């Protein structure tokens, strides 16, 4: 049995944990999938490269509002796929080759599962270590629909590598993955049908934002809300889903099926209970705010631990873990109080802090200020009548409690609000103690802040 100073399970943000201070350690990395993890290979990076392409196509289709006559004559889907993965695949291969070439690293390219206390079986070998870092991420959740395993469905892991652009796509789910990938295929010419259980897309967002996004998606796509899928099958006409909806039965059909119904942690595939690590009812590994599990010498982070499933959060956690592994008597801690996120669909959405419905549920007093892009000069230039900035603040402290933006550049516009919240600035300080460039779209944020 091979013994190591440190074993890292997962090569997403886990691969960034080793520091020069660990150069004298014997380290193993266990990764059954593609080196680099979800974000690099099947998540944030490729999907946003596709989103950029979709945004260009959407701009062409809508150019006449600006007096530009143009039309989208078609897209080179294989060329788009090659452009994206022609850059990403070499990075994944290069990362693995680099790690495997280091004298103090062993890379195990097989599935690992704990079989005893700090003992993992990897293929036909067993390894043990003084320290463990679990960063094995999450995987797509597949709902238990009769027949779904036989229809040849896709998830975010596979849909971006389709050899041809489908004419019709069924999307099961209304969260951020569904919204982004539905936008990609719809903008490039595919007829997209969304099947969602609730009455709204992106229902975790602020209600006002979610309602606006749902309205936009319903205008662009076939949106079947309040739907329960009773069975799935494939025949010569494609994939069919039978829905119970609004008291009746409906059938929707597509050439391909994308299941984007959420993601579940990989703790069950690791068998973490065998080494004494506890899990929450939803499968997330239990860890404290220093990212230690209940077992001495075992840390865990990322999608395996937190419910947010955000790469920027996993990267921050990786830095905390790296320090804590090296300095067990000087533990740093991670805070989940103010976690920003964005949805790169169309419209784009960005958020940080509490939603209005969360504040109402808590009985907490608040002030609200909403500014539409249309009320600013750049909003006029965009001919934008639907986008807005919504801010929520404490009436006594005047501190920002939540910020929600829906519209172009949302993920960029929110950054100054993230900074203001992090450093305890009041909404008055954020509004008045800096100059906002005119006529930049940041004026929408300024006007919303002045609304308090």
C-alpha cells in the first residue's frame, strides 16, 4: 500500500492547492475524469465561449432596431465546437502531463473510493495518507422518469460536443445551466422547448428578476411551466416527453434531450462514510468554516461541500484549504455571507446578498430601489425597455442587503456593489463619494443607489 503526505481527490480547484511549501511532500492526485475538473472541461469556460457565440448571433438577429440590416444565414456548428474544445482539450492534457511529470507527484487516473479509515482503493491499488483533500465536485442529477435512461439524453457534460446542431431541443430544467445552454442553442437556430416544474425560470433569483427572465424566455422559446414528466421514449421522430400539465396531458418532441435538473455531490461515489466523514441529507460532505471534516487530517471543499456550485467560490476555498493544511494551528475561515453569482443567459443576471422574498420571510425591514436601464443614456442607446437594477438596503444602517441586476453587462455592473458590500460602505457612500462615467451603463447602478 502506497503512503503519501497528501492525497487530493479531484483536479478542478483541487489541482490549485499544492504550493511551493509542499515541494518536499509526496503527493497523489486521484482523478477518474478529464484533468481540470468541471469548470475547464464541461462547465464555466466552454459554456461561456458558446454563450459569446450565441450573443453574437442574437445581436445579428436583432440588429435592425439599430438601423443595421443584417441576417443570420446559418452557423458552422462543428467549427464552433472545434474553436472551443480546440483550446480547452490541450489545456487539460497539458495540465495532466505537467503534474505527472513532477518528481513528487503520482497521478491516478482511475476511480477512487474509501474502503477504510484514510484508505482509498484506486483501481486495483490501495493508497493511504496523513492528509486528504476531497474536491471531487458534483454531477448532473437525472430525475427518475420512466424511460429516460433509454432515450439517449444529454447533460451539460455532453451537449456541447454534439456533432450536429439539432433542429429541436428539449430542455428539462429551469435553472442557470438550462437557461444558459437553452440560450446557446436557441440563438444558433434550434427550436428549444423548456420543461419546468415550477411556474418560473430561475426561481432561486429575486422574484422580480425571476419573473422578468421567465417573461423573456417565454417570448423566445416554447416554455412548458408547471409540468410533471410522466414518461420518456424515442422513436423515428425523436425524443418524446409526456407531461402532466394544467390538469391535462401534453407531449413535447425534440431531436435531442438536455437534462439540466440540478447537480448532486459525488460523496456517494467516494464512499466517504468508510473513512468516517459525515454527509448532509442532500449528499454534501459536512465541513466547518475552515473546511475541515469531522475526521482529523481530512479537508473538503467545492461542490462536494457547499450548495452554491460556483468556481470563484471553490477557488477561494482552495486558498483557505492550502493554508490550513500547512498551518493546522492557524486555521483560516471562509464566509458564505456574501456570495455573488451570475447567469450568462439572455437576459444576463447577476446577484449578491438577500432577495426581497428572503427579507420578507425573515420579517426584516428593508428599503428597495429599482432603476430601469431605460432611465439612463446608455439604456437609450441599447433601446432597452426590460432590464433593471434592483437594490435592497437596511433602513437604519444604510448598508446594502442585496443587489440584483438583469440585463446586458449585469455580471460586470455588479462588481462595484460586491466591493461596496464587502468593505461596509453605505448606499449613500457608494452613490455620492465616487464619480460615475457618463454615459456608461454604470449610471444605472448610480441612479438605483441615489434612489435610497
